C-alpha cells in the first residue's frame, strides 16, 4: 500500500482521511435538454439506480452503489407512476440505506414566498408514507443560497440535515473550506447545515473515467486529473486552509454533466483504491450518512449561526421581469384563494378534495417557474437557437398556465362563498379581506351597465355610516385613449370602479350598497392640481419635472425629510444602465462586471401629461423618453398621493425594446437618515444585511419578499414592490463582490430588470410592462407594522358583485394579537379542518387566540408539521415563540 500514490505536486495530506463519495444527479429542469424531457429521464435514472444496487450487492460495503436523490419531485412522481414491484424495490433500498430521498422539491430560487415554500415541501409526507421511511436530509445544489424558513419548517417533520453543494460562479463562496454548523431560524429552531464544495467536485477530481484529455484541456487543465494525482492535492489544500475533520463529503455524478444517469464505474474504482491505499479510504455513501457522522462525532462543538442565507443567483430572474412579476402576483392570489376556501369551510361549505387539488396543482405550476433552471445552456450565446427558444417557451408556460388556473380556482372559491340570490335582490359590492386584521383600503370592482346605467355616476355606500365611499372609474393603462382613459374608461358592458372600502373585517367580508348616482357631465374637467403643493395629512412632496421624480418628501406628523437631498438620484427616478462588451470578448467574458465600465442615465424629454385631484388621490402623470425604449413616450410615470391613506405610490409603464446588449433598469429610493437601520423581509424572517446573513452569501444585491424598511428611534419608512423582488442596498453595487455587505447610506435601488447572465437566463426582454412601488412612513418602528403594510400591498382586498337580501359584515376566523401574522390558511385535504400557518413578527413570546365567530363550538386545535402531519394537541390560546412559526390544524366538526 504505497503512500506515494497519495502525493501530488509534492503535497501530501498529513492526516488519515475517509472520503464519503455521494453520487447524485443534479436536477436541472431544462438547461441540458428541454423541460419535457427531464421527468422521464429522472424516472429512468431511479430504475437504473435500483439496478446499480443489485449489480454491486456482492461488493465490499464501502464500494456498494449508493444514490442520493437530489430532488423530491422525481421520487414523488416515481411513486405515482411506477408499478408496485418497482416501488417495493425502492422501499427496500431506502430501508437498507442504499438510496436516500431528500426533502426539497427542486433547487429553488429566492423569489418564492413562504406559502409557496410550504407547498414545495408537501412531497415529504407522501414519500415517507409510501416508502415507510423518514426523510432526514435536505439537499440544495448549484444555487448558492436557501430560504431561511427551512430552518423553521424542516426540523419538526424530521429533517435534521441540510447540505449545500454551492456553485461559486458569479458569487462569493461562503467560508474558506467546507463547513458544518447549526443553522438557526429567527426563533432558534435549528438544523445541521453543511456548505459542501461544488456538486461535481468528485468528477473534477477524476472520478469520471470517461472524460478525455481534450475535455480537460478545454477546461483549462494541463492534464487529465485522476484521483491518484488530484485527491491528495485537494486534501492537502483543505488541511492548509483549516478543514477540521478526518471525514469529507465529496459529491459527484455518474458522468460529468447535469442531469446525469447513475454509474457503477466509481464503485469499481473505490474497490480497487481501497485495496492499495490505507491513509485515504474511499466510501460510497449517501449525504445523510456523512451528516450523521458529523453530528455524532462533532455535533456538540459546532458553532450556531442565526443568520439568513441569501442567494446570489436570483438576479437572473430579472431577465424576465414580466414573468417574474406574474409569478409573484399568482402566489399572492393563490394564498388569498386558500383563505377564501378556508372561510367557506368555516361557513359550512362542503369543499371537495378536487377543488383543493386544483389549487395545489396550480401552485406547483408556479413553483416550476420559481426553481432555478431558466433555460438552455446557450440562452445568451445563441438566443435564437431551437434549444433556447423551446426551453424559454416551456419555462414561461409554467407561470402563464399558473396565472390562468389561479383565476379559475379563485372563481371556484368565490362560488362556495356566494350567497343564494335572485335578480330582485339588491346589488352589493361584497369585499373580502384575506388577512387577519381589519382593513380600510381601496377595492376594485367591475360594475355592468345593467346595474348602474351608462352616463350616471356609481354610488357605493358604507352600511355602517350610510356615507358614500370615495369612488372613481379607473383604468390600468393611462394614455391608450387620451381623453377618457384615465377617469372614464369604459368597457362595452360596464366600468371598473375603485372605491375606498372602510373597516372590512379580518378574514371575512363586508357588503357595500351599489346605487345609481346623479347624471354625469362627461365634459366636466378634472379638478386641477397645483404640483407645488401636493400634500395630505401625512406627506408633503415636491416634484422634479425634469426627471419625473420626487425631490422632497416630508413626513408631516414628525417633520422628517425622508429623501436624501444630496443624492445623485431622486426618489422614484428611473435609471438605465448598460456597459460595453469589449471587442472580441466571448458571451461570458464580455459580461464580467467592471464598475468603471457602467454607464447610467435617466429619463429625458419629460413632460406632464396629466395632473389632477380625484376622489381618491392626487396624481401627476409624466410621459418621458427613456433609453432602450420605444420612444417617444417609452416611459410613463404616475406619482399618486392618496387622500385617506398614509401612502405614496409610484406607478411605472415601460415600453421596452428587445436588445441582447447588457443592460438594466432601476428605480432609486435614496432615503435619508444617519444611524438608521436598513432591513428587508426575506424568506422566513426579517434580514439585517451583513450581521444577519451568512458571510459570503449574496451581498451586492438582495431578494425581498414583502418590504424593505429604514428605521430609527423616530420611526420608519417602508417600501413595498410586489412585482419586483430584486434590490441593491446602499448603492449600485455591481462588481463589488462584497464578502459582507456594507450599507453606507439607507439608499434602496429597486432592480427592475437586467440581462447580465451569460447562460441559463434570457438574453433580452421587451414589450410594455408595468409595476408599482408603494411607500409609507410611520412613527411606530415595529416589524409588525412593516409586515402588515407589505402584506396589504401584495394581497389587495377582493371585491365581487353580488345580489343579497340582507347586507352582511362578517369575520369568519379571528387570529390575534396584532404581532401574529396568518401567513396562509388553507382547507386540509381529506378532512374537515383548516390549517393555519402563523408567524410571530416582533420577537416576543406570544399567546395567540384563534376563534371562529358564530361557531356552535370552539374548534379543537392541534399542532401539525409543515406537511400537515399531527404533532401534538394545542391548548387555547396557542403559544408562539418570538419570531416563531406554528402550523395549527383547526378541527371544525
């Protein structure tokens, strides 16, 4: 057993090593082939993995084939689509420990909200039940971050471990070496996490016998690596950099490619190696085996990190701003629909499992958009290739099918809540509130002309006071029909009306009378607005008509100036960015960020198209020319200050030209403040950039869920942008590649779109697209206030025309106190209860009351895990730890 085999380039590892070689197939849904080919391939790979187990049963144990199923989706589908004899084989190999299913449905991006993450974890229970196992390990590969909520969601359902096979391309690699630590959620729930090296490290070390010398030379290597020459070098390097253990997990695929089929060639190599080496032992393993070894031998000494793990790669979703915005809208709509179904079940409606299944399948369509694989490997190098065009069409179809079906399941849910009616009953606007606090907000409703005739005003009355609600006819796209679009947009059958709906009860509804008002004067001009004095009770603002932005925003109750008046950019100013590709550069090297190369400019030729005071707001609409757009008028900016809401909206319409040159669009929000803290809503908790995240995780840009806020002792300013998840904080940071983010000033740049990747994501995007940025400022600086504002922006009130005999104002479920957010509630499938997902917002241990008003008896409550599996009975009230999560089942019958 010659130790000379373990020497490379004069470097010899000093300690004895055991290498856990973990074979898997990296699950890209696309990239190497079109999306429709992926599931058939991965089902076949599981068949092959079972055969590989059979073929190596006679090998020494450390050389027997083992397989880690990187994603739960193929395993669930295998159970659903294979005959029982194959399921029996899989069950036996899982029980033996030769095949390990893992917990995460896909390798996910960061755009998915918490309710979507919960939906993505439902396969855990189905797999556990079908195979008679308990999944213990979660695996995320390629993507270099993971949702913080996983540290809350996974441990209660038995998942103890998380391994991250990080791809460091276009990112900064956390930690100097592969690192194990206890990863804690904001509430202190924890799991053992391991930052592994790249998921194909084993292939690169030479556990890839079919690779040719020409392949490795093309990759920049001087020679073809083999385990004999490369493994010792790798281990010696780890020792020099401080890797503390004698055991190491090395991931690899049967062949050096994503979506690889399994292979037993490495099993033969392991057997031969162990016959001739004693200081470095190779062991075929699953990921969970290695992580269990870490816990058993070093668990008590591991550090605990209560930090988020944000992802560098979600910036690629800015290459499809329209579809990404649609995904965000659809997720919010589906959560609202689930709340409607829960209210219907509480009200006594019989909700069939088929309805719940349709909603679940719709959510999964959106999740297929959210997972990390966007398109073809040559999406930027050859944007017109058949592979690129086909894969983007399939990827986009996921979100648009989800959008279509979300509208259908919404109508299905409203049908269960609709009152029995006939034409003789009075028409009402029934307004539903799907959040767990009373809201006074605008609602939008289509009113046919047979309810209020053409030419007459629409009058909507609050039944509590008898007063008319402020209302106006509106449209979505100012400028299409210049004279009547803004305030008198008609469809042939009726009109869209937005009205202020006061005191709509929590998780319930309120009926508003619809009446015919006085005859309208179509020629009456809108009330003029003096743009020098735009203010309401809370805000006073001054506009810069050269840049269609706000130069000053003063919070009147406190006298604070909210805008950094010394900033280069104004509040709400739209910025265009590009950089030249060096002559002769390839599609990848030409897109390397060089801070000195960026060119930035803003709107030009801005003029005021309309300025007016209406029943609901004061607003100014600008038409501007903008780089990269179809000009003139390629950019429209509406600045809207509400009369009776502490809210300022910026509504943008951008008519983008298609271009494959590197470019991006931002909106600037340079807030003022010395000594302020800037925080944002992440997946599972509020994140403080820097101290609140894994070092080396995404620092130059962030992905927000519902809000970003700037807070100090005097109050806070909160910004919510439902359709645009990406932001850069403190400045425009591209090319900095910070290991730890530095936020020198509370400036927020909403990163609307870009095409800066060289693979996978889109090379260009175009057409007209719109989005809204909403902000408020409050004297109270609690997280709960920010979370509520963000939730309201993402989940507006739902208005529906009904006919009723008697007006109703009803709350169907009460969840209190105010620092508890009902993230989502849904009817359970196969039962008569509903499941509530609750999160405490302010870091205070809280007793939460859950009530069903008008119920014949108090519902029985039990805690369940993220999959709905029962854990324990719950007392009333329910105790929730600070920042904690509870999944609560209410048994209604």
